C-alpha cells in the first residue's frame, strides 16, 4: 500500500470543524493527550509500518 497524499477526506472542512470542536474545553495538556491518542488510533488503523514510517518522514 502506498501513502496517499492527494485530498482524500470527504467534507474536509466539516472534519476540520469536528477536530477543532473535539478540543473545545480542553486544557493544553488535555489537548496534547487527545492528539496523541488520535494519532495512535489512526496509526493502528493504517497498520502498515512502512507507510507509518514514510508519514513520519513526510511530517518533518
């Protein structure tokens, strides 16, 4: 499986609003912990170590 860097989220603005909304009322520490949990959940969903490694490099 290759990484997909093309737009691939149905209703990206709606997702962004939901993501921001999920942070409403959280402290900085809580927000950081939320982001860490979300990353781990999504990484588990992807599952492919080579894609995850490439994503880490791309994010740098």
